[in-house]
């Protein structure tokens, strides 16, 4: 695959990640959970549900990028690049820290819980960046179409 193609159409990476998460959702044990501790609250999520949520997130954002590319609506390239690669990096970090929690003692797991929370907040922030990119590009396209 050409690097220039990935630069202009990075949504292929989102489709690849979505395929990976869909495959993992079928492979993971049905009873395995993700345990995230935030102060006095524990969030317990089935791993299968987390993988399906990530699959839906990546497939929907990839489809939006594909539709905008097909309709020739120019997105802000820096925001698209930041959203795509940042989302993939933060998901990799999330699972890395989650693995560290399961393999370390209880003393270090509090530090990794904090890192997981920061990673998830960054991932959510990048999804807001994606929405802002879509809205500004639509407004810019509509303002160019309006008669002056």
C-alpha cells in the first residue's frame, strides 16, 4: 500500500482497526471483563462489549471519512490526521496499560488506572475533534456554494 494513499485516505486504517476489533470480539472469552477503578467507583465492562463499541466507533468514523471523500468535501487535513492516528495510538495505549494492571501488584495498578482514564479521555476528546472537523468542513462547503 502506498504511503501517499494512507496520507490522503487514512480511513483505510480505521477500517482495518474496525475489522481487527470485530474479530477480537468473537475471539475473546464471553466472561472476561475490563475493570477500571476511578476513585471509589469500579467500572466493569465485558471485553466483548468494549471491542464491539470500538468496532462501531471506527467503522462509523471511517464511513464518514469515505462519504466526505466521495462527495469531494475537503476536511481539515491536520484534524483528520490527528483524529485518525491519535485514536489508534490511544487505543493501543489503553490496552497496553490494561495489560500492565493485570500483570502488576496492587500498588502499581493505581498508577495504571490513572493512565487508563487519561487515555480514554484523550480518545473521547479526539472524537470531538472529528465532529468539529465535520461541522467546519460542511459549513465551509455550504458557504462556497451560496450565491454572493
